[in-house]
């Protein structure tokens, strides 16, 4: 498989591997390539070790633009993009990672009808293996003797085992950004697939999870299906919000502008219940809307006095089930607006267009933040809102979010399936006294920023380097 990298990139001392890399390319109308850099915990984590650390980020080409960049030999220093064939990537990413592994770890199947592990699944699984092998081979090629390799997420579960065989000298870590399934749910997978996934992960020297709960779930699966975790160490690293970045970014003029626009849309004197999500099936936006409707029924005094600001940004739109979910979010929002709206009041302000500055504006002005996922590895929105909030914000938080373990004392916690309880929690948040809200927000913000991305990354790297090669 072709790739963009020069010889200087070989013999890297620190390697990161993830499906989505820090840069993506677009072919412009005039045929030129436009590079777009992404953000997130890994990007700021890696920048913490500095350019002299000899780091290499191995990622997959995701789009035609990316594949064109690889073909033309265009690339960024410190990034190796793998030109995984589009059909192999489609099977591995959409077919296995997002339609099977994501579903298993987030408990998303409607089990009377799915999953059905048929011949098509086996065909896609072969692509998942090929895609993982492409990563293992690239890492084996570019890693210096004894280098540290940090493999990311459910897309690349087989890489540690494959890489161990190719390069026994390396120190291999894997980090899961998702929850891990409970034993009985993981058991839905065919026996050989379960074993392959666990053995692939256990090829690592060290596995990282966002919370103790997900780490324990993994260990339980190993005990049940793989004779235990063996020599592989397991660590917990609860990624926190990046306070410095957020505070600075949220006070730039573009955010101020959007705040003014949002305030005008919400209307004078009204409170705002804010949610911001990538529209993944696990985010539970639909039940959030149902709870809001329930609030308007149970407490008619809130009508005209509150607005639900829901930012639901598109994600994984190649999958029909994601598109259908988005359509349901839209339909229900309209239904609520039709049923309850008045000439001067739109109860739900739904916005589907990703706009980071506007998200920050909403964080700043929110009276209540609604974070009610069915299940979530961490959920950084729950951690970002208290950091950015201008005057304090009540946090309604699902007990199934990883962030629950760090924020539960000062959040209003809910069972994400319980619409009535969520409606009561929204009411409690809206009626919380300003002083209490401000106090809780201060404590939430401290807990949310306990482990900033740079430290989160360094802790993992150091822990991996401390392991003596066997
Ligand atoms: O939120 C969990 C997560 O696995 C992140 O680690 C990762 O960035 C993202 O989901 C993957 O999303 P996408 O399918 O858009 O690349």
C-alpha cells in the first residue's frame, strides 16, 4: 500500500496510530489540494512532547482527497497516511468498527433483529483484518528499536497482536476511547471473533481505558473468554478538558458574535437548556427531546420561558441508521415546535451545522447542560461546559457517561432511559439557585480539568516506557 512519508520519518521513537489522523485533504475545483488540521486530545497530547521527540502519527486515508494526497506524495511532517483501498476501509470502518464494535460497546442493538453474523459479516471482517495489518506493517517499518507505539481505539484492536509478532522489541500500548462491553453483551460476538479481538488487544504491553468501569469490563471479558489478561497491564487515564485552550478560545470575537446571535434567537429573559453532540446513536438526543417535552407538560410555567438549544452535528452519515437517527431528531424537534411554539417563542432551536465557535458560545450562556448518553466512553462536553460557563451552569448528566465518575457529586444525575426522571432533572437544573449553580460549576470545572490532554498523553507514554522489555 502506498503512503506519504519520507525516509526522515523512519526510526520514530514514539508512534501514534489511529484511524482518523490530525490532517485531512480536499481536492479543490482547480485541482489543488487543501489540507485541514483537526483538534482533539491526541493532537494536543502529541504536541506536548515537542517536535524533537521523533514522533510519527500513522493514520488512514479516509476520503478521496486523502487518497489523492497519498498518490501525489503530499504529506505533513510527522504524519504517515496509509492509502488503504476505499472498499477495504469502508468494510473495516463502517462495516465492522462503526456497525459492530461501536454497537457492542455502547449496547445499541435492537436484538430481536440484530446482530446477524452472516457471510457478509465474515467478508467485512477479512477487511478489518487487512486494514489492521496495514497499520501493523507500517508501524513495524517505521519504529526505531524499542520505540513506544500508542495504538488508538476500536478500529485497531488487532494491531497490538500483529505488531508484537512483527516487532517483539517494541513497547506497545492501546487506548480505548469508548466504553467496553459487559461480558453478556460481548458474548453476542461469534466465539472466534471475540477471542481474536481480545488476543489482538492483549498483544499490547499496556492497555488504557477512560474509567475503571470500562477497564473492569475488559478484564471481565478476558477472564471469561481468553483465560485472563495475562501479562498485559491495564491502566485508567480519565482524559480531562483543556482549560487553557478552552478559556482562551471561548473569548475570541467570533464566539462573542455568536453569543449575541444566540441570545437574540433564544429571546430576552429566557433560560437555555443546551446540548452539543456529534450525532452518534449513543448520544440519546431523542430521549432528551422527549424529556424536554415532558418538562413543558409537567411544568407549563416554563412555556415561553425556556428554550432547548440542541446542536446535533452530523457524524458517520455513510450509515443509513445514523441518517435515520438524525431525521428522527429533526422530526421530533419540529413536532415539539409545532405543538408548543407560539409566534414569539420557538421551544427547540435545533442546529445541525458544525460550528465550534457557536458551540462555545452556547456553553458560555447555558443555564442547564444536558448530557444524557446511553453510554459514553467519557463525554468531553460534560467537562467543557463548566470550564467555559460564564455564570455557572447546572449539569444534567447520565450515569452511563464515563464523566459521571468524576462529576457525579455536583451534577444532577439521571438514568438515560428514564424520560420522566430526566424531565425532573431539567426542572431541578432550571430552578437551581444562582449561587449554588456557580459553586457547583466551580467544583465541576476543577474535576473536569484534573487531567489535561498533554498530561493524559505523557502519563501513558511514561507508563509504557517504564515497562521492561521481556
Ligand atoms: O468518541 C469516541 C471516538 O472513538 C473517538 O476516540 C474518536 O475520535 C471518534 O469516536 C471516532 O469518530 P469518527 O468515526 O468520526 O472518526
